[in-house]
C-alpha cells in the first residue's frame, strides 16, 4: 500500500503545483536629456507603485533592462523618474507584447 501511495502523491503534487511563467523583462531606452533613476511597474488597480525595479541608472542615450511582470499578469502601469524628478508614465499597457519602452523629453512631466 505504501509503495502505491508515494507515486500517487508525487503525481498529485506535480498536477496541483501551477507552472510559473517566466518574468517579463523589457528594455528601457533613454532618449531623454537626463538620466533615468527609477522605474516602477504596478497593477493598474493598485494605488501605490511599490519598489523600484531599476537596479542601475540609465544614462542619457543608453538602455537598461527592467523586470516589469511575473509573466502571468500582462496589463501593467509603468513609471520612470528622471534625475530632475520629472516622470514618464504608461497606463494599462500590455507588457507581455512589449519588448522596449523608449522615453523622450516630450514624455517627461
């Protein structure tokens, strides 16, 4: 009986454990006249932006990579903040369909 129980338990755990999707990473292209210091991503329904997802400054004319989703939830709001405090925002975008976000001065407010 015990020899049948362990394989059955292993199958049950394999089926019951959901597969985790890969994190979604996008390139953030900085075409603004200032450095990008912070990038945030959140569920559009959330009030707070949460933790900064940018691990390094994106210098003018450079590109950085940012994990914006867990790969399961694709609709996100994004916010990038420059050295001056001005910010660029995208609201309710499908990050799973994005490969890059280009930020220019005209988007910084």
